[in-house]
C-alpha cells in the first residue's frame, strides 16, 4: 500500500472518508566535525554548503519514512496537512520533525460532462462565436473549492 502525502488540507481528486489520527516522524542529527570544518571554510568564500544540504535531505527522508510507517499501521491511505519543523536539541545537533493527519480516502468519481439543457424557445450559443478574453472573466469563487474540516 502506498500512502499519499499532501501539504494541502485535502487530497485532490479524493474524498476523505475518515480521519484517523495525527502521525509524525522525527530524527535528530548532529554535524560531522570534518564536514563542519569544510563548511566553515566554504562560509568564508560563499556558496552552498552541500554537506549540510545532503544532511538535511537525508533527515527529511528519514522523518517522512518514519511517519509513513505510523500512518500505514493505522491503515491510512494518505497523510494530509503535512508540515515540517526543526529545533535545536544540543550544541551541533538538530531535530527534524514532520507531522500530518492520517486519513482514509477514496477516489472521486468523475461525472461525464452532459450537454447543457436549454429551456424551450431558447437556442444554444453559436459554436464559432468569439470567446471572451480570459483575463476579463471573473475568477472562480473561493466558496466553490473543496475545504477541509478538521472537526469532521
């Protein structure tokens, strides 16, 4: 089973059927003395500290993997509202924490588009009529978008 991840409060094209629990994963990593020395030198001349970039990428993936294990144990199909957090634990050691809400979700059935129905006496618009400039069309109201209700 593959657990889908979304930083949104919903899962696009899916209907959340059940909210299971908050799930999380974390890892605490410390800097390597040798890498720290090279990073200090790189800091003088400027540029990306690739050793730290790699350390953070590994930390993020490990924390995500641990969170997914907890979500799978609950029988979740997805984790929504995914967030990351970091904190300093000790001199030279940091925690990377990831959390979200484990949910059960099913794909939304797409309804085939049906032709518009016109009242008797009205005719449909001409197909080859010039279209409006998309910049002048009003945006979709925000009320029409699906929303996540954390309380059920």
